[in-house]
C-alpha cells in the first residue's frame, strides 16, 4: 500500500495526516505554536515556529504509523491564507509574519480603494479588507521601512514552510488570489496593481497550480523526519480551497457549508464569469482552471460557544442542545443575529453587534439555544441566497465542522438552505484536500474528481421538510431586515463599549 501526507498549516497548530491509496487516514499528528498579540488588533507568528512544528509533526506521524518511508510517495499542503512573510535575498524572514486576522491595516485598505478604483474588483475580484496581504505589505513599508528595505520577496505561510522542505519558492494560485495582487481571471500577477503601488514583479514569487510538483524533500529534511529524499512535494493550496477539495466540491451545483469558529459557504465556479460585485470573495480553486465564490459569517460556531460559556458554563454542547428538537422552526418567535464580533457577508461591518429579537416570558433556554443555531444558519443562508440570485444552482450542500455534528442542526440547514445537506463519514477538511492534491499529483488518479470518488465518503443526507422550509423562508426575510433596523443603534452604542 502506498501513502501520501497532507500538511494543514493552521493558525493555532499544524496538523498532518497520513492517507492510504484507499483514502483511509492511517495516522495523525498535530503540533501547536504560539500567537503574538503585542498590540490591540495585531496578530503575528514566527515562521520558524511553523517549520519546527511541521518537522516535529512529520517525524511523529511517520514514527507512529509504522509505515515504511519508501511507501510514502508525496506530500502537499493546506495553509492559512493572507499571512505576510517577507524574505531577504538569502530567503530568511525579516520580521514575524502578519496573519490573516490582523486588523491594523484599515488606512491602507482605504488607500488601495482610492488608488485602484474599479480595477480593484475587476482585476482582483475582492474588496480591500484588512485580512488580505497587500495592505500588510503597504503597512510594513510605511511603518517599518528598515525591515521592508531588507525584503526582496514575499510569500504566504505554507509557501515558506514548503520552501524550507524542498528549497524552492513558489506560490499557488488559490493562495495568491487572497493577496489582492493577482489577476484572478488571468491567473497572473497584476501589473496594474504592482505598478500602482511601486512593487517590482520579482517581489512576487513564481505562480503554479496547487497540484504542481515543486520538488522533492531536501536530504537533510528527509533524514530529520524519517522520509526519503525522493518524496515528492506538491504546491498545495489555501485552506478554504483545500477544504473544498477534501469535501468533494469539484463541480457545479456543489456547495460547502463549514461551521467552525467562523462560518464559510463556498460554491464551485467552473469559470471566472460570475460577478458578485465584491459582496462575496472570489478566488482561484485548488482544482486547475476552476474558481470558487465564498461568503463568511464571522461568529458562526463562536456564537454558540459564547452562548454556552455565558449561560450554560461547564455544560456540554449535548446538554445545551437538549430539547431543541421539540421546538418548532422559529423558536416561538425568537430571532438571533450572530453579529457578536461584527459581520463579513453580506455586511462587512466591524461595528454591528448581535441581537435577540422577540423575547417574551414563555421562552426557555432551549428556545434561545435553537434561536442561536437558526440565526447562524440564516447568516450563512445570506451567501446561499446571493449565489442563487446570481443564477447559480445550489441543490447539494456538504456540511462540515461543528454544524455537522448535530442531526437537528443538519436538518435545520436543509430546511433553511432549501437544499440537500450531506454529512461526511470521515471529515478531515483541508488536511484531506492537501493529501488529495498529493495523491493526484503522484498519478494515483487521473484527476482530483476521480480522487474524490474514493477519498470523500458521504454519510447521511438530509432533505428539506416542506412545511419547515416554508416557515424558514418567511423568517429569513424578517432576519434580513434586522441589520438595517439595528445599524444606527449599534453605531450609537459603540461609544459605550470598552
């Protein structure tokens, strides 16, 4: 039996998976690393921590699996998006990496909008948000000129780790799409953007598809982790692109709903013709010559975690959600909006905050719990609704994350999304997607689609219950009014927040 490795470089830890040709996860190993928040809104990591964690995880993975190194043919990556790693001519970082969740760059975002105008959306296909990479580059150039003067090139987090493993610098298209410097449709660095901000073309790394082989393991790396120097290394992709691959979102009509701390709704796009006018993200897929559109709910699973921590501290989620199946859709007239840390889609608003609407003395904790779950799902449905308004078919949604662990919530998703909702047998998300890129790259399958037929194993399918779907359709239109009706109130209340 032959094997591949998927390396998922997350924000808090790196997770490695050893996957067989049959698509079975044989072993796992995870290593955590620190985050640095030296000032309010700042979020940084040391790239060397990523490298050390990855090497440790790979060594543990190989050792605990008992699999012969000669049988492990390749590895690939999934990585946290947008993070800025500036390299000097010797390939060493000139400062810590600035991460996707760093918010110091609001001024730079406004400058990008003023400078690029309509080209921002027509070329990069995304609005200027603090999380993206270009605003971070401009911030360092302005606030840390000495560090920026040392930098000759930038890469993204997983690209730096891969460079340390195979010695070659590349960036795949799915990750490059999150920099605000890529001509997404043209699949090349935008000369318009680079010229507008006086950035040299050689400042950007060579572009490849996520499935491209970038090299083999450096001998010293192979020796350190227990692999062979002939182990193939593939570019890998952005975490959301790899999450889509690992969930089988590889053809039109398929959509992903991922409920973690934040929530993502992602739909496959066969070409770059769709125009969402910047209301959702539009990125290159990890599957060659494909794209995906994506909406984000900032506080999806976090809203339920917050509710539990505040009103049911110490209780399990099973205890918290007990009895919600006996409550009818709509939670007896109680509505929740999950804006507790602001919102992203379709309202990019850092000031808006959440609401419970319609409380009365008849409501129990179970009503509030169900209302929170419904509100999270309504927020995710905003993206589904926009996809359909743009003419996209959304009839099958693969649900992963916390929202896929509760049968009542899965049925709720089917009813609110008005689509079939599919749970997976062995949900591994981005790490599995990275392994699939390696499997296809090693020639095990003729395509990612063929790989998905083996690796992505579906479990139960939930179909909309017509009467529930009809009630939720009416409630959703009420939900959509809450943002506009509470926006001014929240702006006024913001002066009283610590």
